C-alpha cells in the first residue's frame, strides 16, 4: 500500500512556542490530506481537510489561526500549532489520498506526539 | 450526520478464542464502512472495508466483518485470536452526504488478548 510519513514522530516544546509537523506521501501524489487529533484513549477527531493549492477546510470548533495548515505540494502538507499551550498536547495523525471526491482510500501516517510543557 | 458507536471500550479474551467487536452506525444515506487497527503510538492500518456488494467482507490477519443494513451494524469477528492482535480497533463510516470523502470514527475498542 501507499506510504505516508510524518515528522517529527514526537516533539516536546515550551508553552508559547510554535511547532510544525510535516506529512508526506512517499509514493503517490496526494490531492487531499487530512489532519486528525487523538487524545489518550479516545478516537480520532478530524481537524481539517486540505486540498493541494487551496485553503484548508476546518471542522467546527477548530481554530484556524491556531492550527495553520499548508498543502503547498502534492506530496507535502504541514500543520503548525501556533503559540502552543499544554492543552494542545495530543497525538496528531495525518492521512492522504490521491483522488478528489468519491471513494479512495485514506492512508495514515504514523502520528506525531506533541507535548507542551 | 453520520456517527459511529462502538459499545465496548475494552474486550478481554484468551488466546485462540473467538472474538466479536461491535460497531453500529447512524446515517440516513448510503455508507461505506471500515475497520482500522492501531498499535501503541502508531497510525492506523486498514483491516477491511465495505463499499458495496457482498455483505461479508474479509480482511487482513484473519478478520472479517458483516454489513447488516437493517441493524445498521458492521461487527468485526475473528475465529481465533493471537497475542499479537492486542491493539485498539476503530470502526469508521463515510457517507454520501460528505461525498464519501471524510471518515467519522467510533471511540475505539481495546482488544486485550491474554495467554
């Protein structure tokens, strides 16, 4: 199957700093990428959907100015957590698929563990 | 709006015993259904999916699931589990209202296999 990578796999930062997480599709072109957030022992919650070359679509309740998403190329999307605070500590997972609309499987990255001190 | 209910947060079983993980969904339109497995500190791996056709779907690692439209269920089963099946299992739904483009996940079921 297709491979999606995330970098870094874990990060610890101080409160008030910004953190960037990268999501890459390694062997296919991802026209759409998704960003999820997972709290301990809970399900994945979709944060936003990004299509290459256009602005991301955020789910209700997700702050656009806090979670900046950029999908500048067909193989890379980035999530920047700005002015991070301890409540932003979570497991962030991205997924990617290579077709807009209709069904095409989402391939998931391994996740990034963010801890804000 | 689509939603998924996984009634069991945790299912303990002994090795080589059969197991069923329950999943019910809510949607007013046609759906696609999925089961994913997540090992600790890892992303999700697709076990199997139902898009159309036969209601009995076979997946990887010996898992299968049956789509029951009348009961709006998609329970996951395995006739004989291994220690290595210990993981978190998520049921997910995608429906026509979203153009089948987004996934809604259940809260997950932790499968604990003991020797």
